[in-house]
C-alpha cells in the first residue's frame, strides 16, 4: 500500500500562531508555499473551502501553473455549484494539469456558516443526501459516453453530457470527510479516500471499520484512508514538547487577532466532537498525540498534533499505517518553515520506515 503526503496551501501567511499581514489573497505567499511543498517531496496539497474565503478552484489553478509535479486536492461543497458544471470545471483543469487534480468533498457541518452561501438545508442528514446525489451526477458527467438523465430529489438532469473527461481513464479521485452516520454511508458509496482528523488509535479503528462496512454494503472496495495532523518536531523530545507549549502559549495570546477560537455559539461538528472528547481524556493520548490546541479552539479544524523528534513522529505514522492509514495530511503552525522542515526531516524518514515494514512483510508498495 503506497503512502501519500498531503500538505496545505493557505491563501496567506496565517495560522493559530501567526497573525496575517497583507491581503487575504496573497499570490506571492501561495506561489512560494506551493513551490516549497513540491521541493519538499509532498505528493499533493489541499486548498481549503470556507463560505467567506477565496475560491479554492481558482487558487488551485494558480498553484498548478506555478508547479510541475505537485498534485492538488481541491475542497468543494455540494449544493452551491451545479454538479454538471463542477464536473466539467474539474475535468478541464485535470486535462490542463495532466491529471494532477483531486476533489475533496466537504458537505459542511455548520448551518450558520453555510447560510452565508445561500444554503437552505439546515438538516445535516438531508445535506448528506444532497451530497450523495451531487456525486452521482458528477461521476456520470465524468464517465458517460452518451447523454444521461438523472431524476433525484435535489438534482434533475436531462441529457447531461460532457465533451471533456478527466485526464486519466480511472477519472478524478474523490476524497471525502465527515464523522456522522449519514456521512459514513455516503463515503461508502462514493469515496476513493476517506479523510480523518488526527485521532487516537482506537478512534481510527472505529472509523475505518465503519467506512469499510459501509463500502461493503455498497459492493465497493474499501476506500483508502487519510489522517490530518499537525506535527511538532525538534531535535530532542524535550525540545519538541517545549516547542508545543510555546505554540499553545502563543495561540492563546493571539486568539483575538488570529480568529482561531471556540465558536461563540458552541457549535461543533461530529468530527470536532470526537476530537473534543479525546481532549477530555487528557492532553497526551497514545504515544504522542497532543490535544491542547484542539481544546483551545473548539477543534474547528484539524488541530491535534504529534509531538516528538522526526524519528518518533515517523514511528507514530508507521503505527497509523499499520491501522490502514496510507495518506498523511500534515501542516504546521508556521506554514512555510514547517513545510520545508517536514520535507527535510519527517517525510523521508517516514517513507523509509514504512518501506522497511513493507519489505519485511513482503508487501507491494501499491
């Protein structure tokens, strides 16, 4: 089972510990971080979606035009662009980039935020039902050699057809996230890769088992699995934990300026609730999973960290690999510097460690 490292390209230089300076959409930052990811050995990078942020599809176009090998993972929300149109937009970009595009489907758990884009479905299960129909139509647009019709509750298409198809015969990979039962059911039907936040070993076993069972019910192979986590690395374990405490202190002091704080309405998605439940168990889980930033911010994004030396964090990635994780979405609290450091220290060590495990077991890399 091959592994993949996914980075994160923000629209500007900011994080829980870095206060943005300059424009919200900073082309120089985007270009610099994209090239840093490519040079660091990342396989792809995520472009995130939010109801108030620059459009990830257009940012991805810019990233692809300034890189040669780096793949992109473009987050999009069903319900705001017609699936036939989005399918053609992705297919065109996939053709221009020679197959460097993947779709990350985010249904969205915060109804208040979703209404900023005009959403009218406050029931989360109903939004996931809409997502499933959206992906039905999207895949038909990508794959149908003849015009097709679709008659669903949320989408109706008559004689839909796209002259442009994805670059590769197998199409464009669909990544999918969500922790509720409704989300798991949709993942079983549609996901090529299922994305988890940085969770405990026990939680990973639970979620991957649920997704596997959902795929079996649909007669599909089990998706690949991705884990999102924030590595905090240093030459010694003591220095790594000191670095983590410094990050926590800075994030706490800068909450009003960065905007990374617990939602005022107490809102938490199912995934966030899982991370907060983990934080209630303690600040350090399993070998070196650290929950303090998740607790501080309400876990409103991937905010759990792995703390240690590069060798120690690589060992934990090996543990997750043994649990079925093959994709690691990693980003730091200092976006550019951390991406470079991961490429120098963490990524090659992890690839080497997992390759050795594969060789001992006689496993193929693919």
